[in-house]
């Protein structure tokens, strides 16, 4: 798992740094990147994560998915919706008055998303492992699901890192402060994964990881459905968004089919 957490951390940092130097290009592309990436994530949720969650013995998995869905609604009161590509904030809110609650909401979102990464053993080596012998079905499938979840988080988090840096540029003049906040954000998911691992080890209950996964899935479902059904898209962008969403869904299905 450690190597995956390093990949996650440094990929977020690298994306943020690139966005700092190419912020105009990123700012113009984000309305296309976000629908595509979240649709890719949505495809993996429907085709892999939800079937695996409902395959578990727990009868309360659906409740935890709903809890995650509601939790994301609450977190977006702080993060102002930056998770799906733009910030809904009053005009009078500027500087740290806007940044502090936004970072709290976004960091909590990222932390909770990181907790299911406790399910990773060898994610990169087993990302496409679909071996299903009766003796090893559960073990291999868990590794495959953990690896798919890891890919989901990467695809979801990198556009957010870019948009976050573009947002920092507008509100923070000193570059070192931008990078300090970027590093803090990049650490939240790995810290969540480590704490999730410790909690699951202390609990000695494999079902706890499924609870983490269900809550995180509910959060991602809220973001995805909100993005897909948003009413603010201009008429001229309707077909572009349909194409982007359809392409993301198709790619997610094809890559991990």
C-alpha cells in the first residue's frame, strides 16, 4: 500500500504544480475535464464497486452509502462545491474567509475517500487481476476492487488538484503558501488510508473496510449525480457535456470490463 500512497501524494503535487504554471489553459479546460473524469469514476462505481459492496454479508451497506451521500451534502457547505469543478460562494467572501472553510470541507472529503485505500495490498500489480478460482475468489477479487478504487481516486483527485491550484492563484499571492496548502491537501487521502488501516487492524473486522468504501461511494455518487444533472450548463454546451459524459462512462466500462 505504501507505494500507492506515494504515487497518490506526488501525482497530486505534480498536477498542482503544473496547474500553477499553466493555469490559464487548465482554467479553460476544467469544464471538460471534470465531466469526463467523474463519469469515468461513475462507470467504475456502477460496474465494480456497488456490485462488490452488495455482495458482502452486511445488510446495512446501503445505509452507509446513503450516509456518505448526505455527508457530501454537508461537506459542500464548506467546500462550496469545488469537488465538481467550480466554487459556489458569495461575492463578499474572499481570501482566508473563503479558503479556510473550503480547505476544511475539501480535506475532510479527501480524508474519508482515503480510508477505503486500507483495502490495498498490491494495487498496481493486481489492477487488472480477474482470476476467479474457488479457492482464491474472495482474495483476488478484493485486491482487484481495491486497485480499481485506487484508480477511481486518482482520476477524481487530479482534476481537483488542478482546479484547487487555479483557485489558490486567484486568492493567494505568495507561491509558497499555495504550495503549502497543496501539500496539506495531498496528504489528506494518504493519512486517511493509514488511519483506515489502523482502525481495521484494531477492529479485526474485514467489514469495516466495506463500511469505509460504502461511505466514500455515497460521497462520489452525490458529486457524480450533481454534475450530470446540473441545470446551469449553457445550451451550447449541452451536446459537449453529453459527449464527455458518455465517453467517460464508456472508457470506464471498457478499461475494466
